[in-house]
C-alpha cells in the first residue's frame, strides 16, 4: 500500500515538472455592458446597431437613475453590479 502511494506521488510530481512552456491567459479589457434599453435588449440580446453616442447616453442615463441610487443605499459600493458596469465603461476610455 505504501509503495502504491509513493508511486502515485512520484508520477504526480513528474507530470508537474514538464519543461514545456505554459501559456498564461492575458487580461482582457472589460467590455462596457451598458446598452440602450430596447425591446431587443430587454430579452438579453444586446442591440445590433448601437452608435457610440447612444451607448454614452445609456451610460449617463444609468449613472443618474433612481435605480442606481437605490442600489447604492441597499448594497453600498462593493459588490454592486451597477457600479461595476459603470466602472467597466469608464475604464475603456
């Protein structure tokens, strides 16, 4: 039984010690998920044809909405999905 355990440990360590280069995932810039509210976007699909001006208007509308202020009162700054969405949009600029 001890030899089986030792053999398993040796094989596990040997598998981890490969000389192949490992690929590290690159961090992607977060995407702005704030889109204008349409009948299509309310189903979960983002609108197909949205100009940058429409997106910025939707972002400003969300930033000054009563819903945002209610979420801030209820949940605070962290974790808050509305605040994260607005931060993601601002980090792309």
